[in-house]
C-alpha cells in the first residue's frame, strides 16, 4: 500500500449519519478520546506480550528494548504510522469538516437526496 493510499483510507467512514446522544462537541471529544484509548490498550497488550516472550526466551532483555534507537528508515516508518494514527483518531473532526463543506456548497448526503426526491 502506498503512503498516499494508506493516509487516504485511514479515515474511511461507515455509511449513514452519526448518531448523537450528547452535545455534539462533547461527543466529538469523547470519540477522539475513546479512539486513543482503544488504540493504546491494544498496543500496550501487544507490546507487553512481545517483551515477555522475548525476555522469557532469553532473546532480548527489557532493558535493551528501553535503550533502542531507531535508524532513519525505521524513524520514517514510525512517522508514517503516526500520521495514519492521527488520521484515525481525528476521523470525526475530518468527517464533520467535509460535511460542513458539502453543506456550504449545497450538496446533500445521499439519504437526504433520496428523501428530498421521494
């Protein structure tokens, strides 16, 4: 997958309108916070598993993990991942911005167009 393609698809959205149960601004902050929490929880579990397996097999002690310095290529790979991650976390902000732009142009979402012509 190319860098442009990865960044483009990192913020794909499901079809339909987003349901709101609280104030939209509160929901936005909650959505961002929960996306971060979910990503962090999964990452932490995987990191813990890998560190335990590596140490248990005598391959890499945890101290060596702590002192690791990435190469330029590894740093670039991490930077790309970070951009994709930020895009996923801020998906709601991007989607709402796109919806506002479409509304300003007079574009209606597909379900609204269907209702309007039926």
